[in-house]
C-alpha cells in the first residue's frame, strides 16, 4: 500500500497549462503502475492517463496530444503535464496506484487501482 498526495491544481485560463504532481510514500514506488483520473461535478470518475512501471503510457482520447504523464522513481512521484487546457477539463484530478507484476502493463480501469490520493481541483475558465 502507498499513500498518495496530489498537488499543483488551481485556476487557469483556457489555453493555459498546469502540472500536477503526485508524491507517493513507501520504498516500492517503482513496482507500481500509476494513473490519473478526474471527476467533474455530477459525473463519474473517468480515466485520463496511465503509465506502466517501464514508462509505457496511454491516454484518454479527450486529452491525447495535450496531456503528458511521466514518473520519476527516484522521487517517488508521478506527474501530469496539462497543456492547451479547456473548460471541459475542469474537475478534481486523482492520482492512483496499483502493484504491477508486469513492467509494461498500464491500467485504464479505475477498479484496477488499489490506492488513491485525495484529489486536487483544476478549474479552467473560458
């Protein structure tokens, strides 16, 4: 089990950028696949991006080409660089982690993840 703490959210104008960070506790961060999800008011939590242990990545169609997920195992941190933000990106963003035996596997289903952060609010104004 890891504890996850997100940071970097805030208010930004459309077209702007933000970088979210998710710091993980524990010494086994490198054995976890990581993901970012988001939840807008009145909507279900949805997949945004995922990264495997060996840096394979996958993105939701809605963010492909605008968002980049990355990880720094030395810092026990996963990042989400968000560019060209749109008002529809407004949501609470959550970091998630799950132990992964296979180094190249990433997960897009929220039910695959066992540990979650508390979330960070991202608001994009038009």
